[in-house]
C-alpha cells in the first residue's frame, strides 16, 4: 500500500509540474498565486466578523479580538461610550 500511495503522489507532482510549465509558457505564474491564497485562521475570523483592518493594525483589535488581547471596556483602555 505505501508503494501505491507514493506512486500516486509522484503522478500528482508530475502533473502539477506539467501544468506549471504550460502556464509559464502562456505567461501565467502559478507559484505566487498559491502563496497569496493561504490565509491564517485569524485572518478568516477577522473577515467573518466584518473587520477589514490588517492584523498588524490597532484597528483590528475589536470585539472578541480585543478581549483576547486583554483590551476592551474595563480592561485597560478606559474607554467610555457616550
């Protein structure tokens, strides 16, 4: 069974390399597209909560993210809603 799995993985790798080569001939770069697709779980959570700010931005510390970081109403910011 391990030989069959290894053979299958080799076939997938070979097909992937062929597709990348054919795309490169046409001027499409597939390597960068795969890296852009990967998002962290925190990025997906932030987007689901409607927070459009990047993780490195202070604005992204809202709601549940703020409480996880130790910020929020009564937890160090002294923010009052008027």
